[in-house]
C-alpha cells in the first residue's frame, strides 16, 4: 500500500458525481466560444464536407484538450482570444485522430452515436480525417507564435505513428508493457502535453515553467488512456456509449491483458490469446475472462499504473503558486483518474 500523496489527499475534497463541466466553470464562457469556432469551421462550400464536419464537431466529447489549453494559459496570464482559437484548434486535431482511429478499428460507435465510418463508409471517412488534419495545420499558421505550427505538425506525425504501431501490433499477444506505453504516449499523451505547452507559450511562461506544464500534460494523457483501456473491461456500456470489450474484439491488447498474459498460467494465457480479435465472444466467455482478470489482479495493476502517472502529473503542477487554474488542473487529474466514461 502506498503512503498518502497530494493526489490521494485531494480525492476526499472532490464531491462524488461531479462532472467535467462543473470543474471547468471558470472557463465556461471560453469553452462556449470554442463551440462557436468549431461550428464555423464545419462550414464548407462542399455540402458533403459541411454535413460530415458538423456531425463530428457537434459537441459530444469532454472537450478536455481545449480546457487544458485555456487553463494552462491562465496559469501565467489572463485568457485571450488566441487561447480560444488554439483551444479550438487542438479539438480539431483530436477529432481528426478519432476519425482515423475508427477506420483502423472498424468501429461502429463513437461517443454514443454512429461513427463517421459506419454512417458514410471508409472512403469519405479517410478523406474527412485528412481534411481536418490539413485544415488544422493551415489554421495554425494564423497564430502569432510560429512554434505552435511546428508543434502541432510534430504532434500530428507522432499520433499517426502511434496508430501505425498499434495497428502493427494488433492481435499480437507478445506485446510488452513498454511497447504498449510507447503507443499510449504517441497516440494520446503527446497531444495532452502539446495542449499544455501551447497554454504556456501563450502565457509567455519561462522555459522551465513550459517544461513543467508539458510534463503535467504528458502524464495526464498517460493516465487518461490507461483508464480508457481499463474502462473497456470494467465500464458500463450505457455510460461509456460503446460496448465493453471493444478493444479486445478489435485485436487491441491493452494493459490488463498484457498483465494477465504475463502472470497467468499457460492454460490461462492460451484462453486469452484465443479471444483476441474475436467479435463473437459469448456472454459466458466474457464473464470468465473478466473474472480471470479481476481475480488475477490485472485490473488492480492497470489502475495502480494509471494512479502512478496521475500522481506524477500532480508533482509537476504542484510546483506552481496556488491559483484557481492550478486548483482546477489538480481536480482534472483526479477526474481523469476516477472517471467512469
């Protein structure tokens, strides 16, 4: 059992059932302006582009990444119009990544509704994902900070590399924890880090301050994805907005399975391997698998790993003076670790 930490101490001060929207009250008006910008960017002279863009950009997600840009910029300076602009831009990048992710996974549901892939087919989906990526880089040229464009171009490339690595290892039960964490970093955490770095750039933070908030974002992103992968086993489908064991059916071997494959006996390992990539897993097979993972400590292990990254994120943000944005970032770390969807 680990000793009490700043993060664990904060848990008791976070009211049960408190959602992300209530945690980000101080930037609510800016987040509303983010929605307005996303709506304006969904318009195109091409009717099909407009239709599909509006479908994917209509608010359904957490808008966590825009919130990170807005909050980290406020660590150093008041909010600005450019912070709203760039907060909107990172959500555009994120949306493009989700669209491509759904194609690779052949996913039928995203955020509780039909994915673009299921609704319009792979050809339009590929083109829309490309369109949003290119549009986001083009829009970034409007920033007063040249570094932002270079940062987003680099992050986008790393996110695609993460997708490629994940696809290359799909269905491979030999994947190591190190390989998995590298995929998580590239696919998810680097964008969290970029959001926080952008906020620091906008706030004219010192190099040391910028590195600290970027490290906070990176560790927060690692937490977010590990929890996401854990919820694919333990979550409520009605709350998640998608079926459980979706990753397993798509051949994605995530941390709970990696842990079980390492610690289970030979028969257990073979049983798990036989389920990877199968879309016709029966209710009984699902029940036995979840029981095996729970009894073997795989869920506890993944949860502990997520908590380690969350606590690490707090070590970096705790370096800053007490302020409302800092307090909200601390609470966001707790929210990401304890969320149910």
